[in-house]
């Protein structure tokens, strides 16, 4: 498993940790990423758009503000998000104490 620390991902605050579970070759290029993502309190994944793929998040623990094409809502453990091709999203960990941890799957179109 490859672990990557990204600082200011897509213009977000702080850093996030990506634990890449499978490689693109293992997913036979049907998916670009399958990873466990951790965002620390106060940090964020900046808003970004998807072109040629869509992305699903399944929140394992914590909660945050999810930006779905400009519509913001609270998303917490046990909830799923979906961003289809041509749309955008971002995620802020607004907790003062708890990591926001979720599975991220990018599916190629």
C-alpha cells in the first residue's frame, strides 16, 4: 500500500493522507483511485471538477461540510457521496477534534 501526503490538495487547507489500496494496473484502468483518505480537523480537500471520471466517497468516521457543485451540506459517518463526470466537489473537516476518514473511488468513464 502506498501512502501519500498531499499539502493544500486542490487549493484546500492543510494536508490530507491518501492510503492507496489498489494501483491503476490492479484495477485494470477502470478506476483511477481506490484509497482511504484522512483529513485532519480544520483541513480540507479543495473544490475540483471531474472530467473523464466520477468519484464516490463513503465516510468511515467523522463529519464535514461537503461541497456538491456549490451546494454545501453536512456529511457524516455511514453516508455516501457521488460526483459524476463533469461535476465538482470539495470536503472540509469542520470538526475541532476528530479526523474525517473516508474511502474514495474514482471510476473512469
